């Protein structure tokens, strides 16, 4: 009876170990699949950055409660992002005109692979007034941060994820 109990316990331990190893392999496969999908979207220039947090130059970080995004396609970059900070000139008087809102069809696009994994994407719209560059840092997990540099506004960045 004691021997039978020991054999059953040993079989349960072996089964649990095999199940755990299988779960780890599945987790690695899922991560590799997700990374390949992100890489394909970046190469195809077809993705959307969804902003969760804003980090203005002045003041503290804020969680965003509405949906704000930056959509990138082969032929356009469309931004619908809020702005918190100091504007130096060309300030819109209508509150609905504020933020970082534009559609660009003429832009430079450069992707750099990071050594520790992930990508750095630099977008320089040439047809958007007073916007110098957008720099998007994307991790292999799909988390991202966006930095916006403008000639008439303070620097601002956003944290979020790729969709």
C-alpha cells in the first residue's frame, strides 16, 4: 500500500513537471509569435500606437481617460493626441483646435533595430507646420513610448502600446 502511494505521488510529480515544461514552451512560442507579428506590422508600416499616459515637460504624468492614437500606414501618418505644456506662438484660440492633430502624407520614415530588442522609429513629417519629429520606441512585447518634438511647443511624450 505504501509503495503504491509512493508510485502514485511520483507519477503526479512527473506529470506536473511535464505540464510545466509544456506551459513554458507554449509561453515562449506565444512571445515569439507576438514579436514576429509586431515586426511584420512595423515593416509593413501598418500599426496604431494607443496612448495611455502623457508625460509633459512641465508638470507630472497623467493617465489618459479618452482614446488617443497615432496611426501609421504606408502612405500616411495620422495623429490624434492631447497636448499639455507651453506653446510659444501660433496658439489656437479654439480649445477644440488644440492638441497634436494632423494627417501627413509626406514624411521620412526610419526604423532602427535596438541591440536589446525592440525598435526605434523616427518619423519626420515634411507637410506639417511646426512639427519636427516623432520618435517611437517599441518593445518586443508591444509596449511603446512616443516622443514629440515641435518648434513652437514644449517637448512631450506618451506611453502606451501597439495595436
